[in-house]
C-alpha cells in the first residue's frame, strides 16, 4: 500500500510566498523522480486525495527542508521571522514585552493573533504553552515542536480553515510535516556567532531511520545552546527610555510631594528629575532620584533546548497501516533583569528610623537594590523559565476500494515553570521599622535590637550605614508559577469517491472529532496572598474545555479546468460559549496552461480560551502616564471574564497564477478578514488615556487621582471589529546558463487595511502603525524578500534582501516627545529596515566523490549589522517586528551516511 503524499508543481511555486522560489527549484529537481510514483496527492487544507492536475482553490504556501537550510534556520522561529505573511509574532520575547515567555516562539498570520493560527504536526494538533504571553494568550510554542533535522516541509493554508480544522484556524493553518520512511543517518553541526556581546549559538542534530518490508522507524534528536546578549552589549535605547523614577537611592513622599534623597543621588549613580526649581524647599529637592535599568536585561536569553522525535510505522495488513509518534522538548531559559524590581506598596519610613534625615514619617518610592556605592548597578536579578513538552500521537489508516479512512488519538502536555525574585511588601515594611532580618519576631522583638535590624533605604547605606545580607534575604523571595496545559484529541474520518465528473471522481470526506483541554496555574503561597511588592501575585487558576465537532468536505472536479471545494464544520463547546456552523466555498479555474484563477470565502468562529474566561495574571509593562507625560514601568493586572462571547469572522481570497514564459511564474492573491466580537485584552494605555481616569482601575500611590502610577486593572472584552486586507505577490524566474542556474525571486505582502475598533480608543486606522495604544499589533504596510539563488554542480549560493517598511509609532510625537493631546507634529516614524543575508554551500561529497554526503555551508544574517529602527521605549526596538541581534555569521557541516 502506498500512502505517501506529494507536492504539485503549483504548490511548490506557491511556496515561494514564504522563502524565495529559487530554493524550491532545487527541491523540485531532487523530488522529480519521486513525484512520478504517485497518482493521487493530499495537501493541507483538504481531507480528499486529488488527481495530479489538481490546483488548490485555497492559497497554499510550502517551505521544504532545502529552503529552510538556505536561510540558515536553526529553529522554526528563524523561519517565521522572515515570512512576509507573519505580522506581530513574538520570536524575540524579552522582559519588557513578554515577561514570562522567554525562550518561546510563535506564529501570527496576518497579525490576527498568536492563537488565531492552528499549528499542526503531521496534521495533528499540538498543545498550547501553559504560560500565556503578556496579552493573556496561550499559544503553540514552535520552539517545542520537533528537531529541525526531522522536518521535511511546512504547508500553510493562508485563507482561514475553520470549516475543516476548527476554531483555532481563524487566520489559517501551519502544518509541520516530518520526513517519512527515511533510511540512513544524518548528523549536522552548527555554530553561529553574533557581532555583539558574547552571543553564540551551538546546535547539534542527529537523524536515524530504518525501513523494513512492512515497517519503518525514525528517530531524531537536537541540542541547542545559546549564550545571552544583554542590553548593555548593544544599547539601542536612550538612557531616558530605560530610566525609572523608582531607584536606589530613591525618593520620599511627604504627603503628595516627592523629595529626592537628601543624603545622595547623582554621586551614587542616580539622576535627578526636578519637579520644582532648586531651592524651592530649603535643603531639599522636589522630584525623583531616577535609576537607569537598561544595562542588565536580555535581548537574547541564556538558553538550552533539547528535543527528540520518534516515528514508527507498521503495515498491519495489506490495507491497514499503524503510525505512532512521540516527541519531547526540554527548554530552559534565563533572562537578565534589573537588580531588583520597584517597590509599589508605598511603604513608610518612620521618623524613628536612625537614618531618616527628614525627621518625620515619609513614604518610600524606590527599590531595594539599584546602584552600588560607586554608582554602577548591582548585577541583574534573572528570571528563569523551564518548559517541558510531551506529545504522543497514534493513528490507524486504511485503504478502501475508492478512498481511505483514518482513526487517530493525540495527547500532549506542557509543563511550564516561571520563577523570579521580588521584594515582599510586609517584610520590607517591617525592615524599615527595625524588624528586619531572619530570626526577628516583629511582635516580641525590639526595633533594631538583637536579631531585628533596620533596613537603610537612604544613600548612607553606601557609606556609613551599610545593610547586611541578612536583612536583604529576609524580605526577598522567589515567585513561582507552575503551569500545566493538557490536550487530548480523538478523531476519525473517511474519504471516498462518490461519482464521476468531467474532471474526475468527486471526492467526499466526513469525520468527527472530540477535543479536551485543561489549564492549571499554581502560584506559590506568597503570590496567592499578593505578598510581592511588584509582581504582586495571583490566585491559582484551573479551567477546562471540551469540544465535539462534525465536519465534511466535497471536492468536485467539475471539469478538467474547474475544481470546487465545499466544506462545513459543526463545533459544540457547550455552556455559555455554545455552538457554531462554519462553511467554506473555494473554486479554482485553469483558464489556460499558463493562467489560473482561484477564490474562496469562509466563516470562522473562535471561542474564548480557558485563560480568557477563567484565568488572570499580572504583567509588567512600560506605560505613559498622561498626568505627567513621563514613562512609568507599572503592573497590568488582568482578570478573566466569563461573559465573553465567541468571536466570528469572514475570510475572502481571490488570486491568480501566471506563467508568462517558461520558468517564469507569478502568484498574486488578494485576501480579506472581517472580524466581529474580537476577543482581546483591554489595552492598559487606552485605560490610562481615558478622561477622567477611573480610580478603581488606575491605582496610584498616595493621592488616588494624582499620585505616581502603580497598577492598571484590565480584563478581556469583545472588541467591536477588526478588518484587514492585503496583497501577497510572488514571482520567480529560472535561468539556465553555462555558469549554472540562476533564480531571482521576490515575495511581498502589502497591507491595504488594518481597521479596528478599540473598546477604549475607538475607531483606529492601524495599517502602517505600531498600534501601541490600542488592541492591534505592529503593522508595517509592506514586507518584501528579494532573493537570488545560484547552483552549479557541487556549488550553490543565495542572497536575500529583506525589507520592512516604515510605520508610525503612536507612543511618541515626531519631535521625540511622548505622544499627548498637545502633540501637533504627528507621530514619530519607525524607520524602514533593509538587511542582507547570504549563504554559500559546497557539496564536499560530490566534489571528492565520497560514499557519504558532506555539505559545508557558510552564511550570515544581517551582514551589514544594521541596527533595528529605534523606538523611544524600553529596549529601544520593536520586538514584534525586528531582530536586535545584528550581524550573525554561521557555519554548518551536514553529513549523511
């Protein structure tokens, strides 16, 4: 029985949307012989096998292993970062934008959200990461899928596929397909070195496979070790962008007025921010002693990844095959942080404190550690993530006289532990009153005597009255968030032929699916009591969700030129979420041998996630306080909303394929997505910008209306709408010469519209904007990749120019000041960005006529070491669009026996 699939020439051509087509030409050559073996094919986006002349009516993009190697990708995040159809993904998460998801990566097709693209592995679902991002969204971590060496190709459906795959496929489907029936052994060794800091990366991978008469087995393993790159290694931000009003030395409030520490500020590394002319209060300065925290955070975390994949197949009978897969991923990441977090509990330093120079009770506004006595910073206090993913999938597939059937079961689990140090609010207050130190009993002890110590928050702690480590240890603890996410899917479907049509046999598929998910977040006991002064804490979380689905598909080859696809899916979530029926209609017309048209229309339904209904958490973000016009790093505390309703959307696609002359192909697609009741987390900045502010949602120190910003309370809501549309353009030309084969190519995505209605900010034209102050994502209007591939005998090379258009930064005015109602000069521009990547490959095995295959590759990413366009914000760049690492050069040796 032959149950393999193949790619049509058209699908390979469409694949250039992701990586320029020159690389796929090589793949076509290498797989040409295999393609001749099969008369029927299957592609992602259909449960029906088709004849060889089938042209998918849905826009497909396919990236094979040859194309992946051509860009030097060592992880799936390296691939998706270059895709023009990917907007707003979080492949370089840092402490400022993604506090607890360092070491993860994801996909965000069309900028519709990291949970709106269904990620499949060999057509089966993968569990979402148990730790949500700052937006409260749980996503599939593509860093935890499989070793790259086992990946054969990626297939992407770009027009929405909920009618076939369910609610998670709102923006489309990305199907990662592994090698099959591999026989032999491969080893690859990668080394990459960055231009800044000590940022290096080592990757070792191995693949082994054996094929017998009625069975096969394949195993793969990959290990990656990545050293960190700190913000101090490549300072992209301005000092004022990474400056906090809460420092050490700190500031002190008497009533609603802040005063700079009179015992020292600038001489111990702080910077004064005066709020009144010097001398307004004799002997004191009104304002803040600020702290620059921008030297110890991570652009790239210190990271290790170990992943494995095993696939076994057994031919049980002549017509039934059994396939089982097991994959694991063990990811560890440590990102740098500030010496300590700001203390947001506004503790009191009593007049009786022996180091208090004010002679009265004052409120402390600072952090336990910031600078040391010589003005340099304490070492950064790191945060750690530990992610362990396990996946088991097994299926039976059988041949029918005119079709096939499949029954499968998948179970997957992600365990995610996030830990970070913070100050305990009450213990810190005790220490300010003289009851600090381990072993001190605040009830029976005496202030500053015996085991009880004072903590000295003033600058004299650097000179005459230093603090002991014992007192630091007594009010510092480690927050732990132990999260678990489970997925179980049971599915069965049958695909068969119904009747003959002019273009061939009409295909019909029908199936059912049961899906169960649960999510647990177990916070430590101190977090349960909100004992931490900055990360605060949270209640434990548990939620579960099960779904019953029925789906069907008709594939109608109306004629040799026309194919029609009709799909329908019913899903029932039960409870308040309810059920949905989503259809899809797609048509392709091969007008001539050189020209074809395709079009599709479908609806989608996305239910609220477990976290959005039952969860909650606290994230730390830079906010612009409209009362002061200054930036503040404060807490965004979000609670779940069990009154959410599902979001719905309609997707359209219209495209054509053209081959004006031999070996020159052109692909153009117009796409449109129209969402209503979009589920989003409220934007904290939009809440801050409300006039007047709600003191129950905007928490301030001291004066509840005018005091320093501490916390903003948000929840999840159904936004009114989001409409986005654009063009995908792909073209390549294959030129044969005596000097080799040259293949120039271009792939580009142009955003025509990204219009949304924000619950707080109102109607927004988000195309060409960073969308910092609303629910959208950064949306440059144009992204383009230009490529040139060359191949001649045992040598090959490629070069890519990658362009990202400029866009507006709605956080800052054009003159560099923070945006406010008084700004009349418009938004600041985020500059356009052009980088160059290149690679050279030498087939040593062919060159020296060895028995094994040896390929040596040298390459570089961002060869001219371009800085990412500057933002006037923490870290100084847009982590959802650009890469902060600069030039990366690499070498790879791939060996196959």
